[in-house]
C-alpha cells in the first residue's frame, strides 16, 4: 500500500504512527451522516447478490477533521490517477 499523504493536527515530527494490532477491512458500502457537531461515516461490506450490508466500522469526526479527510482523499485520488489512470466508478 502506498501511503504518501498523512495529516495530523499534532506536530508531524512528534507523531509516531503505530499499526500494532491494526486489522484491514474491505468496504464496498458507505453511509455518511452528520449533526451540527460531528460527521459519522459507516463502512460496510455487501455481497453483490445480497441486500444486506454488514457495517463493521464507524468513524466519528469533528466537522473540521471531516474537511481534512476530504482533502486527503482528493489529493490521494489525484496522485493515484496520475500514476494509474482515471478511476471509473462503474469498474467497481
């Protein structure tokens, strides 16, 4: 996995990224909700022949961090497309 873009509100030199116990989960379904105070992003996996999506991860973010996440995703997608070509949603 290429991970060239990170953003943390703490001093970058002082942040140690630890992955001990980290488990990767595949997601092909997403749900986003929000209130005046937070954004909630649910990640789920669904089989193409089922109408049930199993939610396995929920991330709750302050609105400012949601904006930061958006910028990171847009930058990463741009870098990916420069390296590998355009992403077409119908290919998923």
